[in-house]
C-alpha cells in the first residue's frame, strides 16, 4: 500500500498532489523577508497529513478544521488514490458535507481524475461509515496487520508534531494500554495473542472481583459462616411445613400446646430471671449512689477557724491549714474511686434500661400468647397461624435468595482462582516469548528491526541505539528506545525533542523496512523531519531516507526552507526537483495548500 494521488473537486483551491514511489518532499518556503521569523505552519504542510488521514476514514471530529470551518470547506470532496500490493489502484471518495458516506473505485491505471465521475460509475457508492472502514480494510488486504484493521497502523505511518513526544505511545493513545500494546507487540514480531489474552484475563478478573464485592455488600452477615444459612433455612422450612399441616387440618391443638409450652418454659422463665436481675441491679445502683454521696466533704475550714477564734484557742490559723491539707489529701485519694463508681453507675443504668426494654417486649409476647390460648374463635387462631406461615415463607424466600447468592459467590471465587492461575501461566509465556525473540542468536523480526533501528541512528548521529522490551511485574511489555554511549549504557540524549523525533522516525522506518514484500503499508509521513538538527545530521538523515526508499519504502517528509542544510556540493540543491512533490510559500493565498486566506 502506497499513496499515489490526492486531489479534490475544487482544483483551483486545492491542487492535486502526485506522490512518487520513493522520497517525497513537501517544501514550505518563506519568500518575504519580513516573515522569516514567523511561524510557517499555516502554509499547510502539516495539514496535508491530516487530509490524507481524513481520506483514510478518520472518525468525524467536530474540532477537525474541515468541520469546524464548514463555511469554508463544506463543499469540498477529497479523493485519495492508493496503489495496492498487486499493482492495481483504489480511489477513495469522501466529502466534507456528507463525511459518513464513502465511495470506492478500483482501477488499473494510476493518476486518474474521478472528481466528475457519475455516482453510478463507482464500484461502491455512499457506503455507511462503519461498513466503509470494513470494506476498505478488505480492499487494502493488509494481511500482515491481521487481526488488526489498517486504522491501527496509521498513527505510526502519519506522524504529526504531536506524535513525536513518545516513540510508541501516540497522541491518540489516551485509553488503556490494551488498545495499542498488543498491536505494537505484533508488528515487532512478538506473539501478540499472549498480550491480548493477558489483558482480557485482567478485565475478566476485574469484572468478577466487582461482582464479588456486590454480593458481599448484599449478604454481609452470612458470608463468614457458609453453613449457618443452610441450618437456618432447614429450621424455617421444617417449621413452615408443620404449621401448614395444622392449617390444612384446621387443628390447633399442637399450636395451643406449643404456645403454652413456649409461654411457660420460655417467656415466663425469662421474665422471672429478668426481674431477679433487675432487683440486684437496683440494689447495686443504690449502693453506688450512697458511696458517691459519702465522698462529699461537709467540713468547712473557714467556719472552724471562726469557731476557734471565738473560743480563744491558740494556733487557730495553723489548725485551719492542717484541715485544708487534710481535705485536699482526702479528695485526691477519692478522685479515682469516684471515677470508678461513676462508670459503674452508668453501666448499671444502661443494663437496667436494657432489662426494662426486654421485659416490655416479653410482656407483649406473653399477652399475645395468652390471648391466643384464651381465644375460642377458631377463625381468629387460623388467621394468626396463617400470618405466621406467611412470615415464615417470606423468611424462607429471602434465605433461599441469599443461599443462591452464596453459591454464586463460591462459584465466582473459584473462577477468580482459576483466572489467576491462567494469568500466571500467560505471564510465564510472555516472558518466554520475549526472551526467545530478544536472544542474540534470534533471526526473528524483532532482531531485524533492532538492527535497522540501530543502523539508522548510527548513520544519522553516529551513536548506537537500542530497542529493548522488558516484562513488567504485571506481565505486560515495556518497550524502550534508547541512545547508547560509547560504553553501551543508555544516556539521556533521547530525552530531548530533536533526538526523540529521530528515534520515532528510525522506529517507523525500521518497522516498515522489515515488512517489505509483505502485505503491509509501505508509506510514511513525517512532519518537520529536519527541524533542530545540525547540517551534518540533516544530510545523514536524507541519505538514510533515500537508501531505505530504494527497496520500496515510500517516505513523505515536510520541510521548511530555513531547515534545509547547506548543500554538500556547491550549486547543487539538497533535494532533486523530482523529489519535491509540493511547493508551498507565503507570497499570497496561491502559495498555501488551500488557495484561500488562512482560517
């Protein structure tokens, strides 16, 4: 798959771009001296890549300039001609106004002009967007990408300035790593099915663990003792069956006997025990209150001093002082005792409150039971027994539902243990796959990409570079691209924007180069390829790009004239005229990609 031609239905405002098989340069020139220091991005060199992506069915984004400025671009229709791997061609038609209806036409000759082709002459007409992506995927037949769609690869094929921040994680990779890391593993030559399965296992685990938490919140009291719910359910069912038999026979003798027995053995005995307990607690409360009262000191040293003075007793002041000290001493001794007594008083009050509440409840139950026994109305007894059966059945239903939840919980816990085992096994397989493909004697795709990657960086900046894949603690791939120093250790040189861009370009070129001869995209678009490099590195990069395009790689780069290096040979241009597929400049609207005022 290579690009052949990009054009529109309005050639006076968007001229056709004819792409070459090898190096393609989009050159932006600043011809007006007063604009030399100004930004040149509004010429359209970056926009060209966005139009290519639009024609390759990028999702509709209201902030995309074609839709954001629909008053300017609403009537545009774009056509992208693609060369397929079998030598035939495919033209994609997409309009701005009706961007979700796509048309396709296959043909044998290149550089066609179908802007005026009637709608009924297209092979596939106004195909809905989602189906159009599937159809385009089938027409491109990029089998080397399977099971991924052609769209997955475009981020690495069309790099805008935003996509040079990271070699592997692109600007549109905002979601989880599971959306892009398995694809990256695939094109690097690793077993991507292991990565996909591992992410899927983690998703399953997360889902089932969330279900476990929901169940635990619904029946928190019964989960710690699984046998308890079965025991309670057995008792409830037995009691319900017994009461139901009595209802069916209209016989309440057993019910009367049971009520009498429960009244005598249970309620009355408990009432008697509680009354006895209340008596002892009341006695203890009185003792505590009396002890607290005894702690009060009624002696007043001031009154004693006045009495001694009236009686003419000598040393009255000294006696008062002794009494004050004695009182303080007694108070310090009794402080802790009073605190204990106060705590005991509160505990007795709380216990008495509980006893009184239980006595009140038992009294009501006793009254109800006696009323049942003294009742001569069988229908009243039938009604009361029916109410008890209804309550029992409701309890049984709740318990059965909780029992099902408990069974579901046990099943989930077994599934979680199995998933953990499967995940651990997958992690081992991922480690084995990475170790095998990174071995020094490996002849696999990753080793080939590594060598091309290092070759590109060595030729451009005279430094070795390493692609490395490690397995993190979760079993996922951590992929790094690093520049090495003379001793083979990683340096921080790759942290700068310029070298990071070089790493991105080298990675893309190495990947495509290793897929030559396969049904894989064979074009690259790199925006601002020469920015920030010194002249020697620029010449080196251009030389590498030319050499890599010779076997069949199509490389499109955008450049502004101020970034061009000084020619190595005097009076010789940096790029051959045939390599420059699009000239852009600042001398009026005619020099822009879209021949109109900037928006």
